[in-house]
C-alpha cells in the first residue's frame, strides 16, 4: 500500500476579507442602532437616580427615627416587665437593660422596706389612743380629779 503524504502549508495566510464602503456603512449603522437601543432608557434611568439621591437622606432619617422608636419601645417593655415582677413603679426605673432595672428595683425595695423602729407610745404613756384628742384627755383628767 502506498501512503500519501500531504503536507499542509501553514505559512500561508488566508485571504483577508475586504469590505466595500457600503458594507462598512451598513455594519456601523447596525451597531449604532443596537447601541442606541441599549441606551434608550438612559434619560429615564438618570431621572430615577436623581430622585433616589434626593430621597435617600429622607429615607435615612426616617430609618433612624424608626430604629429609635423601636429601641424606646423595647426599653419600655423591659421596664414594664421588671415593674410587674417587682412591684416597683415603672417611673422609678431608669436602667437600660433588664439586669440594670432589676438591680435598681431590688435597691428601691430594700430602701423602702420599713425599719424596725421601737414602739414608743405617746410620751411613754401606756394608755395612748391616737384617736383621742387633747380635749378628750383633759376632760377625762378633769372628771378623775373632781
């Protein structure tokens, strides 16, 4: 069998395609048409971007206000909870966390706890009655001594 050895010549360059002016104009016109179609909504997008730039500071301020309100509500909820658990009025609690409010409430309870004062009656008299007036006492003394 005979083998055929065909060599390919790689040094040859394929012939370059040349365009007529009409073909170039057509290609450029088509490319410009596609480019303009891609940018058809540019003005509309630019207006929307400007509106967004105007609205963004307002939205940021509103978001901050909303966050502040949520934080204040959470703090009120914490103080209401501690007040309900301890019996300390909510307006006396100033802590910012549940732990702070609970500790503060315990301190208020300890301070408000009645002290063990000695039971001293009116000038040491054994028959002291706080419902009797000085007039009643004088009348009683007068009746006993007359």
